C-alpha cells in the first residue's frame, strides 16, 4: 500500500490559504489538478504586478531629477574664480600711478570679484532648490524602494517554496514510476510530470524577473544615496570652502577699493582661489557622476518592464 505521507507533505506546501496570501489570481475550482496547474502557471503573479506598479512610479521619479542646472552653476563659479587676476593688485610704480593705471587695474579686479560673488549667489540659489526637491522626493523614494524590497523578498520565498515543491514532486514521481500501475496511473504520472515542467518554466520566469528587479532596486538605491551626498557636499562647499575663501577675497577687494592695490593678503587670495577651484571641480565631477548614475538607473527601470510583464 503506497505511503500517502509524501502526498500530504506536498499538498501542505501550497494550501489555498497560502495561495491567497501570495495574491495569485484565483483559478477555477474545477479540480485539484486544475488548481495545481493554475498554481504552477501563476505563482507570484500578484507580487509581479505590484512590482510593475512600483517600477513605473520609481522610473517617473528618476526622470524628474536633473542636476544640469547646478552643474552649470558650479562651472560658472569655477570660471569666475579662475579668472581672478591677483597680479592686477600688485603695487604700481609712480609712473603707472600717475597715469592712473593702478586704479584701472583695481577696477578690473573688482569687476572680476563681483562676477565671482554673483556666480556664488547663483550657485547658492541652485543648491537651495536642489535641497528642497531632495527633501520633497526623498521620503517617497525611500518608500518605493522599501516596497520594492518587500516584493522581491516575497518572490524569493515563493521561488524557494516552489523549488521545494518541485523536488518533492519529482521524488514522488520516481517512486510511482518504479511501482508501475495501470493506464490510469500512468496517465496521472504523465499529467504530474507535465505539471512539474510548467512549474519549472514558471520558476525560470520568476528568477529572471526577480534578478532584474534586484538590479534595478540596487541601482536606484545607489543613485538616491549619491544624490543625498551631493546635496550635503554642495552645501558644505558653500558654507565652508566658499565662505572661508570669501573672507580673503573680500579683504583684497576692500584694499583695492581704498588704495588701488593690495600690499598684503595676495598670497592668501591665491591659496583661496586654488582651494575653491579644486572644490568646484570635484563638485562638477560629482554632478556628472550622479547624472550618469541616475540615467543608468532609469534605463534599467525602463528595461525591467519586459521581464516583469513576461512573468505577470
């Protein structure tokens, strides 16, 4: 007499209650075999459909992000700072002073200084705008990524459960085939073997979709983290590098306004200029890297539609 303990254990892996928890589309209750066929074909479909919704929302968020404006503002300040000509502030000889060249040179430097100050104000405006947008979007992005992770983990559990069910069924089939039987028994073995193949195909679909979803989630998370870092670093650049350098540059401008030249502080001005150029160059590179990373994440999210739709 055959041992039914294996059959009971197999059935316990996929009960109607568990099927409902997995949000699988309900199958017509024609027969246990029909239910199992539907189970094999539809496992995880509810989670796949939810991932399709989340994918669309996350892609829309990614497409709504652009750092070109602040990158342009960084470049403009870099150019303005780079053009500061401290040689214009060197004391002039009596002949040059008599000809008014000292005042002319000082006026040129002051115009350069003014352009740098305006460029810094423009960058500060862009940084504030970026920070406001980041604050508005960060919570929504975090929620979407969290839900993404929940659905991915749910699919992993289903795939693991399906793999166990498949292995258990195959072991039973080997035993049943060895035992032989009449035509009806052989037909049932054939149907169960076909059902195993349906589940094999379904698990392959889920693995492809889940792997693509994991890649998209990781890329999106990396891009979100880099954007948060950029916002923080940009504010630090303005609060630290620019404000620190500005003291030296403003002091030189005051001397130039009063005397037409600067007898001290020029070396500090040149060091401040170099520090600012380095910081702004790095900020520009960070903007470019973020733009590329977010574009890559957006492309991966767009491509995720295909494997998810195939598994839906």
